[in-house]
C-alpha cells in the first residue's frame, strides 16, 4: 500500500496509560511526527502535535476504517502500542495497512494466559501443568484433580490483578472468588486459569525483536520474594545479579518463547522464574514494561526506552547501549484499601543520595485498592548508583520516608483505582 505525505507513527494510548508524556517527549526529541490514537482526547498530544484521533480499542474493524482514512491523508510508517491495551489493535492495523508488526494471532496468544500455556505445552520449554475452568465453576468440585500449591489467574488481566496462590481447598475457593471478581469487574470474559506454582527467583527481561532476533536491553532482578498469596511487584533492579550463565539461559528462553508464539517485531517484556530446574517463562508481552518503570532505562543509559521503540518502529538503526550505572525502580505499594488522604515525606525521599525521582501518580481523594483487586500503584521511586545493592538500599530508604494516610470507606465522587 502506497501513501502520500510525511512519514508518521500512530501511537495507541489508552485513557488509563501512564505513558503519554514519556512517549510524546521521545517523539519530539527524535523529530518524529506522531498521531495519537486513543479512547479519549489527549490534551498533551493536541498541544504538542495538534493530532489526536479517537478510537475504540475493542472496536477493531471500526478503528481500522478511521485509521485507513488517516493513512490516505498522511503516510503512516508504523503503529506503536504504548501499553497492553493497544497491542491487539496495533497488530490488526499493521496487518490491514501492510505495515511491519506482529501477527494478530501471536498478540492474542500473549494476551491470553491460557493460550500462552497451550503454546508452550508441546515444546521443550519448562512450563507448569495448567487447566482452565468457566467462571461459574465450583472450585470444591474440581479440587481433587488439582495439585497444590497452585496459582489461580484471570486469563486476560495484567499486572497480577486477580492472581492468587492457593495451598489447599479453602484457599482455592477464595482464589476463585478473587479471579472471578476481577474478571467481572474488568468487563472481560474468558475462563479462569489454574496452573502449578513455580518456586524460585523472579526476573524480567526487557528487549526488542528485530525481524525475529532478540536484542536484550536489560534483565531486571526482583529482590522481594514473590511467594504469594498475592504477587505484588515492588522493586526492579538492573543489572541482574544472577550468574552470567543463568542470564544467558534467560535470554535463550525468551528468544525461544517469542519464536514459539510468533512474535517477530518490536518491544517485548517477559516475566520468568529461575530455580534449580532451569528458567520458567511466566508470560511474554509485545510491549514495554508497564507504568512509569521504563524511566529506569533513562537513568541507566541516558537513552529512553520510548526512543528505542520509536526508532525501531521507523526502521532506523538502534544505538548500542553502553553499560551504565545500576538503576532501579520501586512501585510504591498500596498498604490497604480506602481513600488516599495524604502522602507526606516526598521531599525527604528525594533527598536520599542515589534517588533520582519520586513520582506520585495516585490522586488524593481517590479510592485505592491493593492487589489482587487493584491494578495501579501509588507512584514510583527511581534510583541510580554504582551497584545494584546500593540502588536497592536507596529505594527502600526512600520508601521508608513516605507517610501514607488512607481512610477507610469510599471516595465521595466514586473514583476508584
């Protein structure tokens, strides 16, 4: 398909995205023309580029028609999904307009936890046993066919929402209830996935696929134990402290899994567990790391992750990233459900020597929920130092400076996290 006019990137941003400012700032630095496709009018995009189109992310066919009309007027070079909500539409649009990208089948395999497990089932990749059940299934009736401990998950939700470990039948009943509630509140359908619990250390890999070849940007340690019953991530630190041969195994597994599910182009974020048996993939997503966590790459290398994604989307050569200082992020956890009334101590947290930034993203007066019901954090703390150990210490020290007050009850305006 041939288009007239200037080269342009369509950036898909959902109304719940943290990423608008960072992606648009990266585009401005690179002098990349951007149109934002979103389910709301993006004031920042209108101010910087004067270009936003409203799309229904779940209305793929209707959105493709809107985007096709845009492409006829302004040449589109690529479609980039800023976060998970836009990955399916990005794949569909790329296919319809014959642009580089991942296939819709591969993206849907990654978005559905049950399909992802099935894709690995007949490979030599380590993967736990798994079964799927309809939402209305009584877990007491199927408990005999399961092994404990196990993990119960909604098949389509991200950020560990509704994910609960169960060690016995009583906990299984509670885990099913949480997964069912999260699924229903999200407005999405789909069954519940139950899979074997994988012990070990958890790590993440951030990378970019170039015609099926993996370029690893970072392997990130998660120093806090994620053993359940809930799986709230807190600290991510790079470079990894895993042995070099284990890190190579992590890279090999991610590359193999990406090929198995059919991913070939663009950013990927993978979650894995490492134990004595080897490397176990938890999930892989055709997008960058979530929230504001991508900023840790800016503090490590000076180049933002968003810049790398846009450069790749336009087919430009990616700069080699020199080894920089250690960096990390803490996703500030929500200690309990209620209405956020105040957060004190931010100035003290920012005065911790290695801390680069403390960004509070939750709004005062907002009702907030911790995992497994919530899907957002209070904010993010970023640090940079000469070693991962120092970064981790700085993040914990900064977090200890924060005084968070949460009142029981619901916000008067009904806002929920």
